[in-house]
C-alpha cells in the first residue's frame, strides 16, 4: 500500500520535473475511504453538476473523478445521491475543486471524497462544461489518465502509475 509521504520521498526527481505534483492542503475529507488511488477522469464545470452525474453514472473501474468546479463556494457539485452512485459504479474516489453537500450521507458511502467545503445549495442543471480535458486545480495541471493518490496527508498527481 502507498502513502503520499512515501510517494513524495521516493520520487523527488519527478517532483522537480513536474511529473509528480502535490495539491495544496485545501481539501476536506468525506466518505469512508481515507486512502484511495486510481487513474483520473476529468470534468470541468462551473456551478453545474450535469456532467458530474453523467460521469458517475458510468462504470468507474477504480478511477478517480477529478471535478474542476473553478473553486466555487456558492453551491455544491456532489451530494449524497452522487456519492452513492460513485460507490455503486466502482469509482475509487472523487476530488472536487468546489463544494459538496449531504455530508452525513457522503460519509456513509464506501468511496473517498475530497472537496473544498460543504454548501447546502445544489448546483444548476444546464449541462454546461467539458470532460476528459486538462484541468487546473490550484495551478496544478491534471489530465484524464494521470494517477491520483490520496490519503490522510494529501493529494498527489502523477503522470504515471507509481503504486497501488
């Protein structure tokens, strides 16, 4: 099993070249899985979670859904129903550059979730956004297919599979 600390210690050269990055410690933990990893699948939305739901309705096959919500703190992009969908469809986890809601329900889901905060208001549902593209969270580029490693110490993004 991996730890993000060991990944960073064992791959200092990748950190210096940018092939390995650490997201800043801005995320709160939700869901039952403290530790999770998998290849990234990216969506970019703003206060609209239609593409988030569409992704989580597909088989996750151990992937991590990375949601670039633009850092908005004005509504939630993931709630209890989507957390349950992620669990049922085999997603390893979700990283949200934005808010979640139904935190008690999310904490009951057997999936790992990281988000900036909670917000009780749901998003709009217009279907705007893009999927499977490079997103940027806190100036860290993440592509679909990059590997995401998450544990109690942080979130690490690698251009290639390292552990797990």
